[in-house]
C-alpha cells in the first residue's frame, strides 16, 4: 500500500485548540500507560551518549507523548536528563501538567516549527508520532535542518501502513470513552466533547486511521535520508521494533565524530 497523505483534523489551523488538546492528551495518556516506547530507551540512551548531551528537544510534542514514562526510565542511567517540550500548536495545559510531574521538564510556549528549529535549542531532537504529519518535502526539510545544525535527531512512529496497525485505530473510540475520566489535567470540556457531543472519539478515530496511511515505511525513510545534502557526515539507523502487539518504526541520525 502506497503512502496516502489525507488530512488530519489535528493539523488544521481552524480546528479548535481545546479539541485538538483533548486528542493529544489521550495519546499521551495511552502511550504512558502502555509503556509504548519501552523498546526505544536504548536507542535514545545511545544517541545522547554519542552526542555527549543530557538534553532532549522534543519537537511536535502534542500532549507530551509517552515522555513521562520514558523520562523515568532514561533517568535511571541519565539522572541529569533535561527534556524541552515544543510544538507548532503548543498544548500549554498539558505541558504545565508534565512539568508538575517531573521538574526536569521544561517547555516553550511559543510556536516552534520542526523544519526551522531555533539555533539556541541544543540537544537530541526527538519526534514521537509526528513525522507522518509532514509531506515528503517537509519531512526532508526537518531532517536537513538537523543535518545543517549538526544536531542529532530521533524519529519514532508507533504505527505503520498495515492491517495490524489499522485495527487498533478502528477501536480507538472505545479506548477514548473508557480512559477519558482518568486523563489529567481534568477538564469538564473533555467530558462534554467526549460523551455529550462526541467530537473527540470521532476525531481520534479519523486521525488515527489517517496516521497509519500517512506513516513513512523503513524504505521511504531511507529514501528521505538518501536525498539529504551532507548526509555522509551523519550515522544513520532506520528500523522497526516490536512493542507488545504494536510496531515502532524509528530513524536515528547522529553526527559523526571528527
């Protein structure tokens, strides 16, 4: 199946920010509870070690992804770890909640474009469940910007274009209905737009299916890297990992030591 770049509600500037945030909050809750990114801990640790850095610059953070659980795991070997949350549409309430849970988090309240990351943001750039939001030209620009800045970058996608990934997306509205009362920070609007006016379950269903159809395969990520200028100055690792019943695709690029 070829990659299909249909629209996602989450990407639309006209889409109400509170509804968008309820969706990204759900993804954060689910990824933390399921320890979705457990297999990537060694990959991030290796990247930070190669970069001689203790800072993660998370791009397109949404609601913070699975970073709370991931942070706790990484701190076992990197106690001085710092994580900076950024997004083009910052979910400030979720960012504040994350900072309250662990004081090694910080966030930027201004919009940050993953294609043009400010030069003063130094560290390993990460993207969780977000590269698929970008068309090939923009995805290429994200990687090229990292290469130009000599910044390490680690991209993770917890789905692929397969029936195996599509099935959980089809049943995602049920997960939304069951988990909504447990999601923090608590908001009455989340209940209203989940149960009384069920926009959130519908939006999560649509965007989840489209996310699968948009996800870059291992081969397509290799193709992106092959188009980069000065790609030879980086070490590249692209593969897929098993995470419970799910699949995590990843791309890791780190500058070669001189």
